[in-house]
C-alpha cells in the first residue's frame, strides 16, 4: 500500500516510509549531481591531502576540480602496482589514503595472471550498504507485495588469503557478507531471504549451495523472487538441482540432513527448519524427474515474480537459457558495482535487459569519463592529452570509459568499463553498460583477454612440437549452452609427419595446458567454484580458416586488413567452424589453483 502523498516521490509512490526516505535521497543526489560531485572530490582531497600520492603531484592542499585535473594523472592498475605492493607488504604509512587500508578486495580483473588487489577502507562498507538500501525501495515501485514473501538468493562467500603484510584479500561480496553490516542487518519485511546466513557464510561451496537450495525448496510457495549476483550463478544453481534433487527430496521426505552437510553452524540452524514433508518430497521428485526442464523455475517456485540477476554486459549470453528455465519471467538488473567502488543502480529495474540503464549515484565517488574513441590508446595513461568529462557533462549517445576517484585512495583510476549515455535522471546521467575493455572470453566472473589466450595457445602448442605439428590458426568461443559453460578453442593444425601425429591423449593434455596458463580467476572458476567446465579444443579441417576469411570478405571485409578473429560468436561462423570439426578434446583434469597468489 502506498504511503501518503506528503512523502511521495517523482519516481513513484513509495511502498512505506523507509522507502520514501530512500527515494527522496535518490532525488536529492541526482538533482544536485554536480554539487554533490564537487563536494565529494573536495572531501576526498582534503582528507587525503597528506598522503604520499597526492603530495607527489604537488596538490598542496588544493581541493578544487581545476587543480585536481591539471595535477593528477589518469592511471591504470599497472601504474599503481608499486604503491599497492608496498601496502600489501605491510607499509602502513598514508600512501594512497589517510584512513588505514582495512583489507584488499580481489577484483575479477587480473594483472599478470593474478586478481587485482583493490585497497579499501572500513567506511566503504557504509557506502556499499547505502547503495544496497536503495534497491528494494526502487523495486517496490514496480513490483507490489514483496513484503508478503521471501527472496531465494544464491549468495556465496569465497576463499580469502592474507597479503605478506597481513591484510586480508578477498572478493568484495565475501567482505560484505562477513561484515556486521550484513550479519546484523535489521529485519526488513521487503528483504527477507530463504537462505540462512549460516549457509551463505559457509565457505564450502557444495554445503552452502545445498543448504540454500534445500531452504528454497522448503519454502517454495513463499518465494517471490529468485536471484544470484550474475546470471551464471543462477544457472549453476539450476544445474545443482539437476544433479542433487534426489538427495534433496530424500532429506525433505525424512526430515534429516544429508551426511554431506558437516558444517556445525548449518546443522544447528537446520534442526528447527527441516521437518519430514513427504508431500513436498513427492512434488519435487515428480517435477525434477521430468525430462523436460523448460519452465522448471516457475513450476517449483510458482509465485516468483522476477529473476534478480545481472544479465547486462558479458552476462547477456545467458538470457535465452534463463528464459528457457523460467518460462520468460522478467529479468531485473538492479545495480552496477565493482571491487573498486559501487557505482549506481537501475531506476527502472523491470526494463528489458537490452534497455537497462544504470544511474550513477553521485555520492559514491568522484566520477569522470574518458571519451571512448577507437584510437584513444595512442596516449599512455600517464599523459593527459585527452580531456576527461565530468558526470553531468556527458552527452547522450556517446561512449565513455569510466574513471573514478575514491575515498579509499584511487585517483583518476580507469575502471576499464565502456558505457554509453542513454539519458538523464534529473542531472545524473544514465548509462548502458557496453562492454569491458579487452575481454575476449567470459563464462562467469573470469575475463580472458587476447594476450592471455595467445600465451595459453603458445604454451599448449609446445606439446605438439615433438610430433612435428603446429597450430596454424585458432579462434575461440564461450560456449554457454552447457552448464557450466566452457571455453571452446578451434585449432587448425599443420601435421608435417602424419605417421607421428599427436594422439588423442596429447590433444587432451593441450586443453589442460591451456587451462594451466589462464589467469587465476579462470582456474578458480574451474577448481573451487565449479562455474566453468573443462576447456575444449575442436580440431578443424585444413583450409577452414581460409574459408572463414572468404566468408568475411564476402560480407564486405577488406582483404588487406582481414585478421582472424580471436573470438567468434556469430551463428553462421560458428556453423561453418562446427561443420569442419574433425575431432574434439577436453581437459582431462582440473588445472592447478590455490587461494594463494603465485607471486
Ligand atoms: P569486480 O572487479 O570483480 O568486482 O567486477 C566488476 C566489474 O563487473 C565491473 O567493472 C563490470 O565490468 C562488471 N559489472 C558489474 N556490474 C555489472 C552490471 N550490472 N552489468 C554489467 N557488468 C557489470
């Protein structure tokens, strides 16, 4: 029920008083976007005035935009490596931030094969929580009655390590779920999860997923929304149900917990929740034993109003599969965030995935935008020839790379995301997420670029040397038809000595060798998260890549400028490649991965 008009919002009638305050906050921030940005920059610069980094650029205490822009260079992670290394090694002096670095957040972006380490400070948790607190008030504008049931969200913590200097290094969501902000959050009828915190906080991904699924099944009629952070995570949960429904149904029938669940906190928590329910067990058995799982989500959770998962950017590849399993339920993308900083939210969360725009909240950090032009890479990141545009000055229709200055001590830092302006809410721009720069392949949170793929190829093809065989051409494809998805690499081989050609086993080993060479986020997905399937090499007939070139030229590519695409996803090209496959090979085992960094 809407509250009275005295606290109504231009965004729509709020569902309750708390929502009214949140919507009013969004209005205030977006109406005064420029003033808020100016204040945020001044705050960041004045509190960090004595940091080594700002002193190096002779800011001399200035906090205005003009001085800031003329003195401080735009940087990438690589530029900050020396500072980050010192902090990781235990230097507690104010290098980047006047506030102590509380931990490192491990980004899914990598540098030299390892996750990037993003410094953060304690109070950033408040900022993240603030953004989270805005999501349901916006959703309640579009979907009424969410206080009448629960959300089945598959949320996970991942492994953490310590840097040589003793700081924790872990993903941002692990940090958030383990924080008091999350664990002692006040009860909110609009935001109740079926998953007990004990399950979310269990580091063993099987036990965590099992318990979350079990609780979701037990409360299937209460579930009003289903979600995970990314689309790939929700599909992984569906796959988990396919593999484990027999045991889950058994637990529900008998009211006992599978012996595979050994975590004491989960076991204690499940005692009062799990009671024998043969009727529910029969229902689950009936539905899950059907061959056709089309629309399974709505069969099991019939009151689901929408799926809450990010399907923008690389995750768009999962939309057809999610539609299949959900019978076309609306897909809501609610927020846009990163380890470096949480950026903003979608003020129209029920919009079609292709039309999703995120409104950057001006209070989260100081935002600048690098006009994205194909030749922009001519300039090194320490130079300043390209003019960065302020948040309120971006132009509709144009593309920009996001550059941020944060409270935690990143100054004019290139995030690597390309965004297109679609419009404004008050004076705050709204952005379509176009893509992340330099990402060729992605299944889950892994991001593999061309150089990494090339290196992996070179390492794997070493194994072919003794067979006098080389890879003449290759390309790749993120196959998301399987769950989990997996990388497919197409190889055209030159076998010089057919009597001694590489065996099936050698080619399988090539798959594993490629995986060993890929970055740690990929290998973690394979080993710990089970979110990526074994890499596949498909060997194609000789001459296939020439046909590929002929095809591209027939479609207007210039013969002089033609380059083999290192990643493909255009259906006719896939069909051409797949029709020429002579053999396919899979990685026979898991690549090496431990939470520890290699260097
Ligand atoms: P991480 O650094 O691992 O925290 O990942 C953050 C990155 O994930 C962002 O910089 C984006 O590239 C991507 N990302 C986060 N939220 C979204 C979203 N809503 N849509 C598309 N991509 C996103």
